[in-house]
C-alpha cells in the first residue's frame, strides 16, 4: 500500500477495523477466531512478494488486466459537456469487476488450507466470479442467492451451475441479497472449520471491507495512470454505482487524497427516495446501524428492524453499504446520489444505442448520474465512469420492462 | 449490585441439579399470549428465562427461532414492548432471572444508555447479544456491567484456550457454551465433546456454565446436565408454540404447548442429576410448592429412560 499522511482519507481502517464510526467486527463468537486468522493470513500475504506476484500474474493473464479506459465519444457529443471515459471493467473475464476480488481471496483461502468456498450473490456477478475461481482452483463452491434474484438473473444461475457450483436459492424475507447473506453466514457458522466465506463486496466484518477494497483498488490505480496518459492530468470526476460498493471503493480509493477529483456514488433510488421501502439508497435514505458484521448506513424502521428495500437491479438491492462509504458520506468526500429504476433504464438504453455497449443495470445507475453531470461541466473537463459489469444478464428483464417480451 | 442469576444457580447447585434455562421469543405469537407464556414458565419448571428480542435478520438462528421472531414482528413486537413484558412479569415474580437475548441493532437504535436504564427499571438481570464479541465490548458490555446487569457471553467450540480468557474477561452471571459450530436448533454431534468443553471452560472460571444450541430431548438435557450447570432449551419451545397455532393464530392450547414441554424436560420433571435418581426431591430456592409437586409426578417416568442413565 502507498504511504499516506496523517490527514489522509486513505488510512482507514484503524486497528479495530473502524472507518471512523463505521466498520468493526460485529459477529458471533464462533466466527471471531476465524476472522482473526483471516486477518493474520491477509497481513502476511500483503507483504509476501510471491502472493503479490501470483495476484498480478492472474490479473494479467486470467482476468485480462489492465482493462481499457475508453473515450465514449458519441455519448460525450450527445451530452454536450465534459468528456466521458468508460473504465471497462465489464471486459474482465466473467464480465464484471468481481473477479479482481475473487482471485485475491481464493489465493488467500488456499493459503489458509480451506477446502470449501461459500459466497452470497445478488445479480449473480459475484456468484459467477466465485464459481469461476473455484473451478480454476478445484475447490467445491456453494453460492447463496435470493429466490427472487434466481428468477431475475437466470442466465447467471446457469453459468454458476455449469461452472460446477451449487446454487442454493434462499426464500427467507424478500429473497434478495440480504437474505442470501444471512444464509451464507449461517452456513459459515456451521462449517467454519473447513469453509472460507468469499464475500463479494467491501462490507461485512473487518478485515473484509479493507481486503476487498484493496483487491479492487487496481481499478482506480489503472484509471489514474491511463487518464494521465490520455489527458496528461487527473480526471475531474469519477462516477460509480454503489450497492455494497466494491467497484466504487475500488475506483475511488486512489483519488481520495486528490481533492480536485470529485467522486460520485450512484445509489439505487428504486421507485423514488420518497417511497417508503421502495428504494435501496441506504446513505440517502437510511441511518447508521449494525448488520452483517459491520456498522454502516442501513435501511431500517424506527425499532431497528432492517427493511428489504427495492431496486430493479439485483446487485444494488441491499439495505446496507460498505462501511468505508458511510465514512466517506459523513466526511462528504464522496457525493452519493439516488438514481431511480426509470433513470437507470433510460441510461441503459442510451449507452447501448450510442456506444454499442450493453451495461449491467447496476452500472446503468452510474451512467444515469453521468447523464446529469456531464452537461453541467465544461468541455475541457473529464468524467471517468466505472462500467462495472456487462448487461447480458439483464437483457431479459429489461426486455420485459420495455415490453419487448410477453 | 447483584442480579437474580447467581442466587438461582446457587440454589440449583445446592439441589444438585442443572438449572433449566428456557428461551421464548417476546411477542410470539402475539403480545398477550407471549405474556401469558412468560408468566407460566416458572411454575412449569423454568429456573431462568431467556426472552428473545426479535430481529429481522437473526444470522445465528435456525428456522425454529427465525419463525418465532417473524411471528412476533408481524404481530407488532418492538423492543419497548419487550421491556414492558418484563416489567409486567416482575409484578408477579421477583425471583426468576430474566435474560434478554438477541442482536445488537435494535438496542443500538433504541440507544445504549436508554436501553440499559429501561432494562434495569423493568427488572432484567442479564443480556446475551449474539453479535457483540469481546472485540466490541465498549459498545454495550462495559456500560451494561457498570449499570449492574450481567453480560453473558457465548463461548463456542472455536473459542480455544488462547482466546478463552479474553472471552471470559467481561462475562458475568454465567457462561453460555454453544454446543456446536452451528445455528440454534441444529444437532449436537458429540455429547462427550460438549462435556469436555464444559470442563475446559470451568477450569478457567468460577462462573456457572450453561449449554445451549441443539438441546432437543430430555436425553440431550440429561447428558449435558451431567457436566453443565444449566441447559438451555429454545428451538424446541418455539417449534411447540408454532405447532399449536392455527392459521398463525394462538389456540387454547398454545400456552400449555410451551409450558407442557418445559414441564416434561428433566428440570421440569423434577429431574436431578441422573446419578441421584431416587434420592429425595430437590428443594430449589424460590419455587412454589405447586411447581414442586407438579414436577414430582413426572420425575421417575422421564429419568427411567435408559439412554439418560449414566
């Protein structure tokens, strides 16, 4: 990691796994020893040149890094303001940024001698990436997925099965990501001796938020370098979608100490932030609480019961967010904005038609923010959008919304 | 300041039997029925009552307790109502310890200081908060201890000797040993291993050790009770309650479905440690004559089970 100054925003988390008020290790005692082991193993790997070399090698030859920084010329012209660049994370193997993290964690799981991998998934992108590395490293894999998401992300369910993973639909609650995570935690508590929980986002108990962020930080580091090559300077804005927020923190982290770079996180505004339990914008519409191992902004009622939330995008349909985002929200370093289902759908279509790139519905939320932002900026300014995933998985559900399918 | 918990464990120890700790979910299936169950538990044989604070995302619980929490929440249960249930219970019983058990978020949202004050006021003796390990003691454990509440910690098969002292450090009242790596209501794989673990914990602390998660039958309770100072029954009671409902609504048999099961468990049936079978009836402190005589009848029936013998 890069050395940082005392006032840096990049110092977190502290020794207790806190980013200010947020983060921590709010887990059952059964898991505590394992989480401490994981942290020790990760600290060792961080300074082990062999681990880092292996990570780089897989990143280059398996994931396909670096991903391109693409100048979206037609979209830029259409918007008439800032130059828009796409960081093409959707071109990674498996079609999203998720593999960056999975490659890192599977190497760690191997080092810890774990023989079974479990994961939760919303849109199925993390499930597919986990099933992929499990196939590549020959480890059995069980993916927990909400029953609602199994239906709306069917192509990814098939991919996981073909890769040899067992997909367990979770019917509790609304059958979405939160419920999948509960069930994964229950499995982990039960099989803690043999099993590694490969969390897909920068949330959960310490050290997961830090570890996942670090594995994803390659996104922002590459943006910095590539933008330097393209424009000879730093970008003026970086935009990413935020569910749990792993692609966003990965894109933002390299820029946290560069105040000239404005950072925007697009949350799932669902039916609209004013609709009770009709969105999944935990920072815009929630308040701090404790769930899934960390303190963070959560959608909850007056009694501290967690709400289900809603988003058209399965990957953003989660009532919480990674703790570092909560910290960056409070410190106002990052501006988090809600994007409605309809705005995301419009952005999805515009990007597809103008650039010939079908984005994931999750990424379409970030594109919608770019559509608002770019026209307000000068033609000499630039925006980098983290195009976190490709939309093949969404064509059916979007087709249904648009009335293209019965 | 001392709570009702040490006195109750001392009384059970004097009677040479493990304490029967019963878990029920506050507000399940509705507030009135849950209040009636709570009131009836001591007479049925509960030595200590764990009252569940329902939470939308009970990560450490199996289906039985998950459903109990969902029923309670659907009926409108809140933490405020749960505290009021304890206050109401205390009007008729000032001896049976009550431990609130649940997850941290509802307490955090209630406000830690306000919660501790309200819990003391209502007559709560201790807290078990599943997702607060020693690493997060500053959150609730230390202020709760300072206010005179017991903070009962879970220890598990993964808590090794190196970690155990840290886990025991701020534990009070009793130690709750989780019988397996798993969720509530799962199956205990080895009773012998549980016994060994209890002995190991007892070598580190003078606190009583109660064992929970996975105690489903009188046999389980009897075997575990040979080494442990208490046995916790929870999922079985929640399931019995659930089975008594018709279309999700309580029936005339709902309260007795829970109390009947409590009464038929070893403690409720007057159960002594198996090796003392046939000796005189235990005289546990603070229990009514009605309760004792009710238990006396069932005593030999249950313990005659050969599987439960030493």
